[in-house]
């Protein structure tokens, strides 16, 4: 769930004063970011008066179950986050992954078909995540309409106010459950879904045409 996303408007995040923005100068627009690639993310500063520091590092933790296999953990379920030994050491390493949309695949009826999930007017938002050894993963929760038309899970989406709260004010521990507001993303009901071009299936394609409408014969097979 949430295996690809976009960062088409990286400069838009420079408007948030509580983020360190120097790293944005080296970030190019991205249209198909995938696991194992370097992504931009912000972590908790060492002092609350400092801006959140940025990293440009890998998306995906090495899988503890298949050591040495090259398999990656790219997501973690919010509901069981504080219960899993894999994630407990990183509960205080909260991060924000900037984005302006993500892809999910409709798998009913044959060939999986990609749909792009985004906000009106291409508003920017964040994915809540954790960092370990410089590597990032995103948190997921149960999907609500309209995202649940495509998949039963969705990323934890944060607007700038919620993102700041997640980074600076949230506390996670093995003895507590994640705050309830995280499992009901306020942005989720505002998502727009539209079919994307099947070229997004290939991670080597990272161009605007990933967001082009799919070919007519491909589109006709969709439920939408």
C-alpha cells in the first residue's frame, strides 16, 4: 500500500517556516517515486526552536524477516505500530515525507490499474513516517471514501498543521497506542482519484506522462 508517490511541486514546501528548506534547492520534480529510491523527508529537530532538518535518503528498511534478501519494508500499519519489535526502537524517530499525490492500484477484474490520488488544486501534504539508520518508511491506516474504492489501506495523510503536530508534539511508546486523530486523516475525504497511465507501473518512468490518461482500451476495462 502506497508504493509510489509524486513530488511535483517541491518548492511549495519552502513556505513552511518550521522546515529547513535548503535541501529543496537540489530536489527536482518527481512523478513516480518508488521503493529503494532516495526521497526527501524531514525529521525532529534537536531543539524545538530549530527548523526540522531534512534528509535525502532511501525509502525502505531492510526486511528483518528475510535478512540479506534485499527485500524492503516501505510501510508500517499504524494500528499495530507500537506493538511490533521491528518499529519500537524508532517510535521517536518521526518523519514527514512531502508529496502532492500518490498512486494506488485497482486489482479487481484482471490487470491492476493505477489511480492517482491527489487534493484539489494540487495542494501539498505530507505522509507520516518513521526513520531508522537514515532510511524512511510511511505509515498506513484503514482507507475511507473515496480511497477505499481502490484499496482497503491508505497512507496517513497530514496537512501542514497536523504535520507539525506529528513531528513536534506527538509521543509514541510501546505502552501507548498512536493518537486517534492519526487514524482519521482530515485530508482523506477531500482526495480526488483519477486513472493514471500504465507507464507508471515501471519505476524507471519518472516523467509527467505518468499522469496522462490511460489508453482507451485500457480505460474501458476499469470499473470507473
